[in-house]
C-alpha cells in the first residue's frame, strides 16, 4: 500500500514539476501522451485501491478520472479529454464485441421467459417516472411556460432517458468479477436489448416533442422506418462481419487481441464515415450503428463457430487496459458542476428511476416465476448509465435551445450519480447471488444470519 | 480522423508483417538478406509516405509523434530490461571491453569525418554540425542483429566463439549509440531558440536529467509491481509508464530511447517482476519494430538529388571505423579463441536500434538538414543489410 502511494506521489510530483517547463515549444499531442500514461497508472492504482474496500475496479477508474479531470485537480484538461476520444471509440467497439460474445443462444433460450417479462415490464419506467414528474411539475422551473401536452412530452422524454442503461458497465463488472450465472446473464441480456429499444423510443419521443414545441413542424412517421432500416442494416453488416471474423480468426494467433481492437475501431470509423458520406453526397439520413454491428459480430462468433472461447479470451487480454482508459476518461468527462447546479432535481430523478427499476424488474421477474433469491437482485444491475444517455442529453440540448440545455444539465448530473452508484450495486448484487469468485451468496448470507442471531 | 486511420492501417501492416517476417521462410539467397529482416518495411513506409501514395503527409507525420514516441519508449525499455546485471556478469568480461573499444573507435572515426564535412563542405554552424556528427556516430556504432540471426540460422559456423562474440556485440553495442544519441539531443535542446525556461541547464545536465527521469520511473515501476500483480496488471503498468516516460521525453525534447532505457535498466535490476515484464515486451517486439520501420520509411523525404556520394562515404567511413575498432580490440584484448583483426567488417549490419535512433532524432529535429542525414543513413542501412551476412559468413569461417 505504502509503495503504491509513494509511486502515485512521485508521478504526480513529476507531472507538477513538468509544467514548470511550459515555456518550451510543445504540441497538444505531447500532452495527450503524458496524460494517457498518467491516467493509466492512476486508474490502475485507484482501481486496485477500490477493490480493497470491496468496490468495483471501474468505480476506482471513474474516481481517478473525476479526481484528475477538468472538474477535479485539472491535471487533465477538456482538450486532452477530447484528444483521447479515439480511445472511447476503440473501447466501445471492444465492449460491444464482448457483449455480443456473452450472449449465448442456449442461455438466452433458458432465460427466455424472464427476459421477455423483465423487458416488457421495464417500459413502465417511462410511465412511472413521467407520471411522478408530471404530478410534481410545480416544483421544477424546467416546466415553466409549457402547456400540459408539452409537459407530458418532456416528462416522457425524461422517462425514456431513464430507461437507458450502460452495457459497458455491465460488461466491465461481469468481466472483473468473473461472474457466471443467472443474474449476470439476465442483466446483460436485458441491458443489450434495452439499449436497442431505447434508441427507437428516444427517436419517437424526441420527434413528438419537436412536433409539440414547434407548431410549424409536422409529424413525420417516416423516421421510424428509417430507424428500423438502420437497425436492420447494422445487424446484417454485423452478421457478415461476424462470419468474416470466424474465417480470419483461424489465421490469427498471438495478434488476435490487437486485431480485434483495430477491427472494432475501424468499424466505428467506417460507420461514421458512411453516415457522413450518405448525408453529404446523397442526402440520405441513414446511420450505421457501430455498436450494434460489433454486438452482432460478437454474437455470431460465439454462437456459430468453435472460436467463441478464443474470441472472448482474446478480448480479455486487452480488456483491463481498455477499461482503465475508457472509464477513467468517462470519469474525467463527468460534469461535476452540473451536479452542483441541479443536485436537487437530479437526486429526485435518480431515486425515482432506481425505485421504478426495482419495482418493474422485480415485478417482471415474479411474473415469469423466477426463483427467489435472483428475482430480487436483478434490478441492482440496471442502475448504471453512461455514454448513450449522455448522447441523448446533448441531442436534447441541441434540438431544444429554450429548455434543452437545462434538462441536459440535469440528465448529465443524473448520469453522474448513476455511473458512480451503478457499478457498486451491480457488484453487490452479483456477490449476493453468489456468482462472483469468492462471493458469499444470498442464501449463505441468510443461513449465516440464522445460525448466528445477533 | 485521417491520422487515426493511418495509425490503424500502419499498425495492421505491422501486425500482419510481424507474422511473416523474421522467420525461416526459404527465399532465394541474396533477397533473403534484405527481405524477411524487417528492412523491407522501409519501402512500404516510403510507399504510403508523402513521396508516393501520400497517406502520410508532413502534417500527419507530425501528429504521429506521440505514437512514435511510445514505440521508441517501448524499444528503449525493452533494451534496458535486458541489462540485468545478475545475468550479464556471467558473460565473459572481455566481450564487453571489445564491444566498448569497437563502438567508441567507430564513433570517433565517423564523428570526426562528418564533423569536418558538415563544417567545411556543407557550412553548418559549429553547434549544429557537432550535434549532427554525434548522431551519425551514434548510428554508425550500433550493429543490427538480423544478419547474425540469418547466418546462425542458415549456415553451419565452425567458429562458435567468434559467432557468439559477434552476437554479443550486436546485442550490446547499441548501449553506446543510445547514450550518444541522447547526449546529442541534449546538445540540440540547449542550442534551440525556444530554450528559454528558467531552468537553463547545460547539455550534460539534461543528459543526467534524462537518466534520472528514467531511473525514477524505474523505481515507480518497482513500487507499483512490488505486491502481487497479475499479467494483465503488469501489462497495464508497463504501457502506462512507458507512455508517461515517452510523453515526458517528448515534452522536454529529450530522447525517449534514453529515458526508457534507464527505466528498463532499473526495472531489470530492482524489480522482481523483470522476467515477466521482459516476456510481455518480447511478445510485441516485432510488431513495434516494424511499426517504427514503416513510419521511418514514411518520414523519408526523398529529394531529387539523393546524396549518393555522402551515403557511400558514410558506408565506407563506418566500415573503416569498424575495421580499426575491431583491429585495436583484437590486438588489445585477449580472448580464449582467435579474434581476426578484421572482425569489424563482420559487424556492418544495421537496422533495429539505428532506425529507432533515426526516428528519435527526427521527432526532435525540425531542420531540413535532418532529411539529408535520414537519406544517408537509410541508404546505408539497406546496403549494409545486404552485404553484411556475406561478410559474417566469410569471417566466421564458412567461406
């Protein structure tokens, strides 16, 4: 412990001393290299320290980012974080491959009823969050000047955003704890399915809002077809990529992890370029969804070849580095100031969301006749929120300049809370389920309590 | 975005290339000495560079600096890791003396000739000529290991002792090159107009600073890996610290090779995880090396007037330096087997660290004069890579 603390102090001291040489001619890229190295080391140290107090590693990574980022010690500037954006893209692709690889048809078939029941019941989150906010509209300045119909649209939008999850966090926790079992499988399955669903729901709701707030705009149902086409195209591309991957993996040995990382990154870049190209040259607003492509590819490799285990092991080899960078950059990007300015409403939405998730998930699991310890633990895995939600927040701010930025600030604060609390609750849930290595299961815990009554 | 794509494409070529090159594939004699040694990737780099396909233009090359810097840091760290004193001391001590004599004499000869040329013929300023001549000397001293590997693999060598000595020299003499290159960059740093910080240190002081930064980060590595760490954690710490060290070097315009060499040396001699780290590093050695060679090729700005004369002169002067160095070492230092006085001619192969030094220098230098040096050395590397295996075979008694 003391050795690691000494190491941390030394490199922080070196970094502090280094900026004494600011007068020299330097480039942003040089600072980015230092920042990346510094972030990796600090994330590793704080991540390791967090495991000592039974917290997930990624909480430590996020904490490291928060501490060193532009809203913390300012050792990493906003520009540096922006320069490291390519890491996020690489990491998201890798996580998406992993998520697809974790979806095993045999397991999905086993849990089919539970999955369908939980996913269906979770749609009630929109209604629950929306209804509660509608009733308490008088307490929030956000709704000032809106007519009842507009308020319904905005609270529905908030409800949809509350449905969004963080597949990356779920994957990272499952990977870190080496969890295997019902809870981890179902949480992952639901999270990935909802990730796709929520994009469709968000598109519908935001379009509804636009119609209600802009009287000149007319409802155009064509966007739903475009959206469904995007999803279909992405899945098809992912399937083709998956089969291509199966063939090429046979020729890759030691370089497979780096190859997958590179391939994932290329998929992300290619998708963005294709979107730009179609928009710019043909006026077609069709987007290829890179994460869906990678999830589909991972799914194909896992379920339609003998290479599934090798594929997952290869991803494992680079996962620690990628998680450390991705989550610490995410932590550094979290806007703490947003939490300062709108902490009250953020906490209300955070609690409301958590309650609705707990109620709907447990209700759904009971409806599917799920076994007892597991059904009360699933919801703990659904608290975390990250990238997609932030994307939604920025989209709201962009499309509705009157009230969008205020709502976006609140949503960013909610994401901040969820991203700090979510990994902890999920790890706790997996431990209670007895699915992690060396965990004491819920059943054992109950037995222990009964054998040693206090 | 383009820059990231370039990196991805280059990295992919490097990764796939590392699967095929440095192997025992049988291809016609002669071509084997230039293909499958890694040198061939210079041409791939040249192809994607500004001269031909223009995938990498000068701006893009500028943006590649951090990645190159990391690659250099990786190579420097790996080189330092191999200097585990506990292992090195079991090797014959006179081998090190021979290596030192050979490297120092070669450097002196090349330095003197090119210093005169830079000042007299090319009319460079004293300080600039001094730095460039030091770089030429540093590149001249190191010996590539590829030709030794080819000869050892493909031919039965009667003189095992001499072959072992050659391999030892090829593995160790880069130590002197890295030191001199690091020092040259320190001289270059204090000679720059932007050198205006309150910490106005001399070149030698910056040299000590370079070693100290590496040394301190070596201890940081030791502290971080002191307790039980998994292989993944070790990789994470290694990448983080190499990146940090390389970034600092680049920021301060010092040599990443030198800084990370010092770091690797401390890790090799202080950390109990040194063998595990070495295993991790060696696994990626080929890919990182090929990546550097490609980017070196891409940075090669071929002018219409290729300095063939100077390149030829460098090859000859270097060979002469090696010959004299070998002659003096063979006469001065006793070994258990007979060392031929012309052994220096068996050590003409370049590549490896020579390319790393070139990339290192190019990162720091902004002057056009570096293009001249670059062209001279790249031509010399290609020529030497071609002729060297034949000379090794001849000297070790096969032909």
